[in-house]
C-alpha cells in the first residue's frame, strides 16, 4: 500500500536495525512515522495523548536457504538448494516525554531484545537531519539565478565587495566616520550569531554585509531544536548590547561624545532587531517560545506579556515600538496553530522561562541605554529616543 511520506516531524531516533537505518520521526500532535531505510514501516496517527509508551510493530522479509537431503552422489540442477523467504517480526518500544525531552527505547527482534538506549535534547541538537531526496528540476532563469547566488556566497571576494559597497552607501547617506561605526556595529552583532552557531557545532560561512539591509551570518547546516533557534537569534543583540555598554564606558572615561553616539545608535539598531517580526531576531525568539507552549494557557501568557509590552511602550511614549510589537504579536498568534508541523524540538518549561527573561532583559537594557543618553541634553544623542516616540 503506498504511503505519502511527509518530512515535517522531529527526528526522534536513528539506530541500526538489521543492516539498515531505523529512523523514528514524530510531532507534538502525536504523529509518529517509522522508517527502515527509506521505507515507511509503521505510522501512529495524531492523538491528544502525545506522550508515554508507544509500540511500533512491523515485519521484515529475509531469504533463507533450506538444504535438501541428497541420497544420490550427483545432484541434478532441479535438486539445488531451495531459497524461501522467512518473516522477521520486529518491534520498537519507545517511552516518550516532550518537555523536557527524553525518549527511552527497546528494539526487539523475534521476542529478543537487541538494542536499548535513551536520548535527550542534547542528542537532538547534535544530530544531522535527513535530507529528503531532491527531484530534478527543469532549467529556469530563477534556478540559474539561485545557482549564481550560491556561487557568489561561496566566494570570499564577495564579502570584501559587499563590505566596500556598504561603506560607500552609508558614507553617501551620512559620513565616512559614521559608516565605519555602523559597519562595526553590524559586524559585532553578526559575530554573536556566528559564535552561537559554532557553539552548537555548526559550520559557518562567515558574515556578509548587504548595503541598506544590514548584515547576514550564514551557515550550511540546519538547526534541530527551538533552543538553538533562540540562542542563535538572541546572541546577535546580546553582543550588540555588550558593544553599547563598552562604548558607554569609553564615553565615561574619555568624555568623547562619539562613543556616546555609538552606544545610542547601536542600541537602537539591536532593539529593532528584537522586534517580534519575522525574519528579525525577535521574531524567531518569540515564535520559538510561543510555539513551544503546548496549551491555550501558554499562548494566553504570551499574549498577556505582549499586551503589557504594548501598554508600557505607549505609556512611555514609544509609539513606534508599541505598534510594531503589536503587529509582531498578532503574527505569532495567527501562526500558532501550525506549531505542530515544525520539525524543531520545542523548548521545555525551563527553556521557555529562561528565553523569555533573556529576551526582556536584553530589550530593557537597550531601552535604558537609549533613555539615559537622551537625557544628556545633546540633540544627536536624543535622536534614537525621538525615533521610538515618533
């Protein structure tokens, strides 16, 4: 019977079974699919009870030679060994818990246990996702353009070209000194993403500066968990916050207003990156937190937190920040129903709380820097706050 194979699930388990890879994929909606090699051998449908003990039973066929007794010294071709298929009964027993993630398993062959073990979220982070077979595409201009872009990305010279173009563009808009300072802010921000990728063992392709659009940190590898998404996303603004603090300290030590301006505008840049709007960093962070909450109560808590943020923004006169926060929160609510279709392992309760605190503390610290420098009386240092109040 043919099956429609969907690869929208978390890869829960991958072990060897009788010479082939046995791979279990699942989702928080209760769906489970078991593959032996590339063959789908067992399916569990969605269920309200998405945790606990599950047993996948399937049969494999092997070819076994059966020898005949030959009284005559010479055998004819018709007397050669018969080859008959035999059935092997296999069972995979799993005990699954989503938050915090843990799975215990037993692999049984003909009522004999041949493998046991367990996996947690750290194992999921380190695994390499299975890539679905790519169908051959017909020639098209779009495909050719995509290929050309990939070739450009792999060339180191393009980084220098883009960096030069960015400096020229920002120098034309502002000044050469401001352009250099802005590039430094962008590089420091993107380096935070790179460090996070390397922490998870991902291979990176470096930082690309794109004129009028900011920067981009690239990796060829895919993430497996929402915790990875949160850490990689928030490390950029966290490094940006660190740069603003160092610039503020330099301003206190030297009295040079250049460092104060750098601290203020860098804080504004990273604050906008934390807005809950995809594809900004804040959109990835709040989406991972919201989509890991497997209940209406969890979504309600997220909405309440966003509402408080909107209220405080308008109370403090940060109209633009409040408006964008409201739009981003609505986007997350609209997409919440599709959270079970993601292949990313959700955050556990500790991860949700920790990520939320990390996010709001970073946002609060950046706003505090902008507010503090706006009170200096310098019109230029007060510009970031005026932008937020516009």
